[in-house]
């Protein structure tokens, strides 16, 4: 067997960088995409990407959902695309600078069982200090206390259909805004997935980033923790194990609930003795 050569790449970063606790997480930059992709793989998603093309293409075990990570020349374009495959399915997309931990709030909810009831997104944001408004057309809008981060559900211009967007945009001094990142969800996107995204978006826990690995360093606070590659790798392994365990448990529960009931009278009859 040919030994694998050492090739310096970002895949080796957990062991070669000085890491910092970085807050707030929604401004911390993309982070490690494996936080999302390897979690989906742990949940049984298959890899259908072309190894000679710079993208990742994953599909759920039932082929009902897909995830594409495809870098584009536009940093703030839709690098991540997640959708359900039926023609009337839903679609979501995330820009390159959306933190992987925030995207994972969405994808983790996708691989876990659907909760009972329809969650409401806005109380999660309001509890974190966001302001909330609703106009006469039913458009809803929430704004982070930082004044540059928003999430809204608004009607499209050509129909009564609503779409969801979340974004961070800085004033450019000319009356406009420079977008740092944007996430989009069509109105068919299941509510529990939006709730997972919202909860991850407002989570106050810091995320790990390198000292020079944040695209907008003036917007965040970083506290150096030293070289903690082994700790990061262990935490990531534990995350994947937890997802595998949860998925196996959900599959066993589903198998029990879908097992066909025995047909009355179909019990095996006890043979009777032959009369002579």
C-alpha cells in the first residue's frame, strides 16, 4: 500500500493553529464545513460528489434530501444549497460566510425526528433581545441588537407566497449596505428546521476560530485558548457519535411503529391428533 503523503491543507488546522473562543458566533465567519458535512455522513447520507470537481454532494439515505456545497467566485453567493427532492419540495441556501455551526442548527434538525407541533421562530429571537415587528401585509421582521443582523419573512413581489431571509449587512456610508452573509429559505421549509437555524443563530456559546481565520475580525471578540487541536478533534468525534446514536435510535423506533400488526386468526394452529 502506498503511504499517504503529508500535504499541508486546512484539514490539518486543528493541530497547527492557535485557537480562540470567538463571539458573537453569527459574525465569526464560516469555520470548518466538516461540522456540517461529516455530521450528515454520520447520519447515513451518501456522498455523490465528483472527486475531480471542487464541490460536495450529499443525499439522505431515502434520497429525499440533498446538500450541495459548491464554492463560487462570489464570496457572498449561495455556497450551500439544501433541498427536498420532490417537485413541490422546499429549498434553502447559505452564503460562504454563514458560520458552519449556524448551518448545523438547520441540518441537525433535518436528520433528527420531526418534533410534534409547529414551532414559532420569533419567540426564540425575542428571548435573545431581538426586536420584532409585523406589518399589515403579514410581513414579519426581527433585528438583532447589533443593528446589522436581521431575519424576516416577507411576501414575494409577484405572489402572496412568503420567503424567509436572514442576513448580516453593514452600512457602506453611501446610503446602502455591504452584505456579509445571507441565508434564504422558501416558505415550504419545515418550521422545525427554521427553528433549529434560529436557535443556533442566537446561541451565545463561543465558536472556535483561528486568530486570523475571521473575515471580519473587527466585529468579533477573540480570547486565545492556546493549541487545543486534540480537544477540538475529540469534541467533533463525540458530536458524530451522538448523531449516529440518535439516528439509530430513531430508526429502531420507526421500525417498531411501522411493523404490521398480526392478522386476527392467523396464529399458528396447534396440530390435533388424527382420529383412527
